[in-house]
C-alpha cells in the first residue's frame, strides 16, 4: 500500500516537474510592444509576470516537499482582462486587415500620402522658390528700367563729341608715342566705339581683314605698343598724377629699351613722379644715365629690394647696391668677414673650406671691380651704355701695376673654386693669411689713387694750349 502510494506520488511529481511554465524573461520580451501601448496593458504584463513568479514558487515548494506550500493565486480578474484584450486585439487586427485590403480605402490613403509628400517637398523648397520669385521680380524691374534709360542716344551724342574734342588729339598723341618707341614701320590705326555711354579705344593693324595684334606682332612689339597707348592716354593729364610701372622692358631689344628709358625720364622731367620696378640691370642703368643727363629736373632715388639670411625676402635699401657697391664698400665688407674668422681654430672642416672658397670668390670679383672702377677709372662700365673718354686722364697702367694685378688674380683664383689636383692639395689659408691677401688689394687701391691724382694733374695741363712767351 505504501509502495503504491509512493509510486503515485512520484508520478504526480514527475507530471508537476514537466509542466512548462514560461520564464519571466520570455513573458517580458513577448509582451514588450504590447506593454508599451498604454498604462493598462503595461499593468496586465506586470500581473502576468507576477503570476508566473507565484506559480514557479508553488511548484518549487511542492517538488521539494516543503511543509508550507503557497496557495493558488487569485487570477480570475487577470484572466478576464486577458480574454478581453485578446478579443479586442483580434477584432482590431481583423478590421485593419479589412481596411488594408479594401481598394477604396487603400486609394484614399495613397492619395493622402501623396499630398503629405508634396507638402513636405514644398516646405523644403519654399525658401528657394521665394528667392527665385524675388529674383525674377527684380529682373523684370531691371529690364523695365533699361528700356526707360536706353543709352543709344547718349552714345550717339558722346561719339559726336568725342570725334570733335578727343579723337583727333588722342590719335596724334598715340602716333607720337608709336614713333618714339620705334613702331612707326607697322601700319596701325585707331579704332573707337561707344558702349553703355562709355568711350572705348583700341589700336589695331590696318588691313582689309581684321587681324589680332598678337597674330602678327612679336611679344616685344606688343609690349611697346601697350606702353605707347598708356603714355598717350596719360599724356593730357594736367594733374600730373604719379605713375607706377612694373618691368616695362620685358622682351624688348636694347635699342627700344633705351627709348623706353628716355621716354619715362622725360615724363618725370615734366614734374610727374615715376616709380619703376625692374629686374633688368641694363634698363636700370639706362634710367640712371638718362636721369643724370636731365640733372636737377629728374632727381633719382635708387632702391634695391633684396634678401638676407636674417630678415629673408623684402629688405629695402635706398641708394645702395649690396654686392654691386663700389670698391671701398666691397673691401670694407671683406675686411669685416676676415675679422669674424679670427676666432676660428679648426681649418680642416668642410664648412671652413666653403667659407674660404666664398671669401676668395668675392675677393676675385673685387679685383675685377678694381680693374673696372680704379684702373680704368670707369671709362667703360658694365651695363652702362656710355663710354666716358674724359676719364682716361686718370688711367695709366705700368708694368708694376700689371704684375700686382696678374699675380693677385692668379692667387685668389686658385682659392676661389677651381678644382685643385690631389698633387697640389695645399692647406687652407688661415684667417690671418686671408686678411693679408685682402691687404694686397687695399694697398694697391691706395697707391693707385695717389698715382691717379698725379696723372690727372699732369694730363689736365695737356688740355690747355701752350702759353706763348712774349719777348
């Protein structure tokens, strides 16, 4: 009897263990969307989770044989609520399914959706549409204004006045500038038009067929023609405003370069301030030479823009040409460099070799400058067009002068960049030797200056007639 009872108990407990009670997590996940719908459905979900928790506790107590087993929870209200929710959701699903499959309602919703999309597009494009409307309105007003202020009558009247008061004189000035800049051999003609009440002038080639200037003229001729037109345009400027010209001689030959220099200096002689930028040293000296010919009428300021290691680009200096300076300035600069080397103690380094090479390269150039400026007394100067024969009175090169120059140039040239053979790998000169080599030049300069003074005094006597002796 007891065994039979035990067997039935085990069967009952086995059936109890096999009852599938969903976990709280399963209930929460499956009812998550349902619970988010409103507060009532969130409460139903909570009650279901609590009921599952109670049933799980009751089964655990029964299976374990506990003496106190929790009672069966009261679920009648919860079941009624769940059945009501089930019926309501099933009816709602049926209604939605019916609406979704009904053609008329579907078309109505599609039409409604299209209207909403159009409204959304219109709202997004409304600022652009309003701006476009404003632009079109303004354009319509402008076109109306243009009709009311047509400039044809003004242009016609201006053309007549221009031909009477401007064209003839302007054409005369252009032809004069063309002749000055050596372009007279090219057949040009003045062309004029009026546009929007403005006068427009151009210079073109004469011919049966219109040909662009750049199809016939060289780059230098185009540059000269542009400069001629510019000078003609300001030729009647009674206010004498200043002129700023950037590199006006690009692509010009030497003859036309000189003509441009004379023309610009002549403009300055009228009392006009002329500012010229150039990279061309020949043109620079043409300007200087022509300005000196006018004298006080054309005061000149020479400004050099250069680069230094300390300040970089854009260093501006007036009346000073850095390494194109006179002989005395070059010797002074080299002497300062030689003094700065006095503290050096290592003479076998690559940096010292380059320092020596640069020093002797500049010393060689300074000897060349000495021949130009001192020995030849600037009778002939690089980049200067004139030959100043009167300076020959201070020129007198004897054998001693030649010997000094020859051996000094040979010595500095050996150090200034020539690739020395390995067999003549002589040591680098010390700073004191560099200073001594510089002193050779300085002593020569001092001695030759004294010699020039004596030569000048003697040769000036040759310029005067021999005075007759009355007996």
